[in-house]
C-alpha cells in the first residue's frame, strides 16, 4: 500500500510540475468553403498596357532599343476600357477595337482582325509569326492619351 501511495504522489507531483496550463478552446470562426476560394485571382485587365519588349526568334529587344532605332512599333500600346472597348496604337495608326476575356487572357478584334493575347507572369503576349510582343500593364487608367507625349509636352507645376 505504501508503494501505491508513493507512486500516486509521485505521479501527482510529476503532473503538476510538468503540466502546462491547458490552451483556451479556440472559438469557431467563420470559414469559407475551399471550393469558393479561387486558386489564383483573375487579373484586372482594365487599364493601359504598353509594349515592354519584343522577342524575335531567340533575341529579346527592349522597347527602348526599338525607340532608339526609330521603329514605330516602339510606342505600341492599348487601353482596355469598361464595356469591352479597346483603343490600340501601333506607330502612327490608332483605332478602336472590341476586347473580351478568354480563359488564357484576352481577345482583341475589329476591322476584320482578331488577336489572342495570352496572360502569363504579369504580361499579355501577342505572338505573330516569328515575333512575340510582350505588354506590361502600366496604369489602371482607362483614359486614352497620346502615345508620343514627351516630358516637354507636360506643363511644369509651380
């Protein structure tokens, strides 16, 4: 009996000496079913997109290089507006097109032409023959501005 009593006292001492305060029960919080949480968010295409670089074969040509060479594709840009209208500028040519979202990016169409641009790694890419133009979103603005506007055309603030 003495052994049993010593064992109980030892166990009680061990439990009180080593025991930690029990964690407070977590209160249930609102959970969102995993089916409704998208794996990745849909990009916001609305705004202004400008040519960042051009891939020709295995060569990467920066927009600044095209501009230095006087290639009018250097100022290639488009503005995607609410309601499905796009305004595209390619060199000295500009005009309105329609745009719509596709599973892989966007579709631009108008004047008998249609282009599929694929969204990947923050870029919209347009592949034609051996060239791929990669556009980067530069603004959420849907305002159509002059692509040739230089710093000299911007009034200085006082």
